[in-house]
């Protein structure tokens, strides 16, 4: 595996600074790789990481595992927990790694000359043994790997809103093909619909827009 210092530097560059949660993310990512028997991140999208929060912690996870949302090897299931599940998509084995419940308190045992909480975590999270820092559990995913990953080129259109749905995320109901928002409601409700026209001139974007419903126009 790459030295911890290199991975921390990689995470810090992506995040503009280093903090305890990034260190926790790097260490937890390395623990997940170890649980699956990998000495380093595998190639060809063999590793899938499902993180239970976002933010600094995930920058550390990505630095350690090379998994990213853009490559569809990192998924966020936002439960507000600094935990993650590591899946070998070839064997279907999966391990969930989470910080030990008393990890913050244990950290003081590894920094006898420091009492400030932030600095204790910054230092201790780099040196604590895995078995003191994490709990590791073999798990079974509620959704199959095949359903999560889907297949290339799978696209349909929602029969109500007409928008494209990728990766077999459509929902069948009463003979209709629906997106999640039309079937169950979404995380938003529409207030106004804008029409944007964008032109580029000498490197700058000029945007014109109109509010269809409100009758407000602007340039």
C-alpha cells in the first residue's frame, strides 16, 4: 500500500486542508481494502465503496481507494455516519467498516503529551491500530450488485415528465415507465421553470433567461 503520508497529502490537496475526518476516511478506506484482501486499490472498477455520509470523510475515502462518484465506484447513502461498505463486485463479498464507538476517547491514549481534542484526533488517527480504531463486519447488501451497477447503455424516458432515466432506475407502475420523482415524489418541488440561452464570447458566458410562469424576463 502507498504510505499513509502520501494518501493524506492527496486528500488534503483535494480538500485544501487536512482534518481529522479526512484522516479517518483514509484509514477507514485502507481498512476496507484490507478486509477484502487487497494490498492496493484494484483495477477495472472491481471495488465499489458505499459511504454513509459526505464531506471531508469521503475525500479521505477516495484518496485511499481511488473510488469516485464520477467513475460510479463510489456511492453516497447519506445516513450521517462516518462509515462505509466495501464491495468486491467480482466475488460479491462486502465488509462494512465503522469507527469504534469509543474511538475519540481511545485517541487520548495515543497522545499523552496533547490534550486538545482536535490535535489529539489529528495525531492519534494516524497511529492507532486498526483493531482499536474500527469495527469490521461482513455484510450482505439489500440490493444486488447487478442492480446497483446496472449495464452500459440502459436508458429510457419517463412517460410523465419525459426526462431520460439511466442505469435501470425507472419504476414500472400501471403499465407506465416512471422516474422516481414522478412515481414517489422527489427531493424538490418546482417553483418556476427557466429558459436559459447561453452564448460564449471571448471566454465569458452571457446568459439570458426568462421565467415562464411569472412573466419576468431578463438579460
